[in-house]
């Protein structure tokens, strides 16, 4: 039989080296998975913050749009009122102009 007592320390070192290699590979794989998971969580958190920010901006824009539409409606109503007033003043102006022209003709006739 072979006497392994002389090779005992070499065998233990070899077996220890194999376990260290396998354990190191597993640790490296676990570290890579953890790093990938951390990166994914970081990206998900950034995306969630982006979505929240976009929802807030969308709500602000909707509120501003409602305000702008109300203001536009008010301006249209005021414009319509002013147009009616201008038409009324034009009619009065034309009427007064006709009266003035008639008065001028009557005055010329009296001379």
C-alpha cells in the first residue's frame, strides 16, 4: 500500500485550494448578482422618482391649461362686448354725421 502520511500536508493544501477556488467562484458569482440587483434597484428607484415628477408636472400643466382656457373665454367675452360697443358707437357716429351733413345743407340754404 501507499503511505499517504508523507503527502498529508500536500493533500490538505490541494483540497483546501480546490475549496477556496470553488468558494471564491461562488462568492464572485454572488457579488456579481448582488451588484446587478443593486443596479436594478437603483434604476427602479430613479424611474419611480421620474414618474412621480412627471405626474406632478402633468398636473401643473393641466391646472395651467384650465386657467388659460378660462382666461381665453373671459377675453372672448370681453372682446365680443367691446365689438358690440364699437358697432353701437359707429352707428351713433354715422347717425350724427348724417345729421351734421343735413344741418350744413340747411344752413347753406338759408344763406
